[in-house]
C-alpha cells in the first residue's frame, strides 16, 4: 500500500482473541484490510462464545465484572493494534477501536474520563476511542481529540448528527494543534443497513426502491463531511453486513458505497465476497445531492418520516449496545 489519503479503505468489523492471532494477521499480510472495529455487541459475543478467554479469566478472580471485561478487551485491543501497526506507521489508518461503556452515552464527563483511562491503559497510538453521537458525546469527542486521543464517533444515523460530530472533531483537532500536538485522527461511523431492515417492508406497492435508503442517507452524509475538507477526519460506513431476510449479495453495502476518502467496516463474510468480485473498484459515490433529495422526497410521499426513522434507529442502537454489554457483564459475575 502507498500513502494515499484519498483512497478507499476496508476495515473488519470483528474482534475475537483467536481471530486476532490468525485471521487478522492473514488479512493484514494480504493487505485486504487496514483497520478493525469493535463494539459492545461484538465483545459480548466473543467473550460469551469463545473458549479463548478462559485462561485469562481464571486469573481475574476478585475483580468486578466490568474490571474483568476491561482486562479481556484491553488485551485484545493491544494485540490487534500491534498487528495493524504496520499501516499506522505508513501514515495510513491501522486503527482498532474500543467503545466506552454504552451506559455513559449521556454523560460527557464520564465518557471523557473512561476514554482517557482506556487510552492510557491500552498504551497504543493506533487505537480509537468509540463514542456515541449524542449531545454528551460531541462534548466528549471534542475534549478527547484536544488531548490527542483518536476518536471513532459511532451510531451516526442523521446528517444533523454528522454535522455536530465533524464540528466537534474539528474543534478538538484545532485545540490539539494549537497546543503543539501531532497526529490525531477521527472517523465518523455512519450506520447503513439498519435503515433498509427497518423500512423495506413498508415500501411494498410504492415507487421507492428497496435496499436504497441506507445508501442514499450515507451518500448525503458523505457529501456533507466532504464539504468540510478536514483531512484528519474520514467517513466510515458501518452496519454494512447483509442480514437474514435481505436478498442481497454479501458485499452489497461495500460495492455500493465505494468512494474516495472513505472507510467501510464490514463483517468477514462481506469482505470475503468483496475480494472475489472482479468489479469491486467502481466508484459508487459521490451521488449528486439533487438525486438524493429526489429519493427522500419519494420516501416522504410513500409515508416514511425519515426524522422518526433517525430517532428510532438511534434509540434502538443505544439500547442494543447496553443490553449486550449488560448480558456480558452478567456472565462475568
């Protein structure tokens, strides 16, 4: 790979101890991906189902469930960061993200404190602290980046969230630069497929194409972020896996969002399908805003209130992460 800040990047949306030692190493060697993301649901599934954590857990008696979780997660993130460091050192991404406790989504002070603590405990330059795009989250993003801590804004559904996020990140980056700081970067995770899974069943009998809302919304936010021309911040298309019931190619949300200066974080099966696709490098974005506006006008005519969709998806996303986190902590008691 070469140092091209305008290129498209692919990250893997998966973390698990044995995978880091084998699958992630292999993907890095083949230069398929150059970053990784995690979230409470991913860690919950890994810790609850993988036997790879039993040995370390046996050494953590006496700790609280959250302390046990953090010990496990920090070890994984350190190892993943070390594998991905080769890209970071080439001035490419090479990041892996870890999310703060999802119960802190409305607590700016708590998010900042936990973000700083996790960043110091992991002690790797190429990690990102994941922060939900809430009002408290914007404040936390700004402060963390002003301290030189890379941030992955998550659960971004609406253009309004994206705008508040990019402005918070720019303020934090500017403050860090004025203090004499060096490299600090951010990504804005725009969730995609959840839109289609929520509304496609409501589009029968309308003129609106199914499996398009997530892409059009992502395209709108892509254009918004690009207009800021902030080289230290990239859009990251997330929730790009195809779920049961969606009659789509596994790499649908990768090839339809292929764009310069962007990242797509996808599950392993989507990445494997994308690798096999000989037409996997045809730019799909940008889409002109007038076409995007026409799509959302058609959606409105079909009876879909996009603002309500944004609110519901955000509430559901926060709830899902909290529930996954709590389920994992219960298993560690």
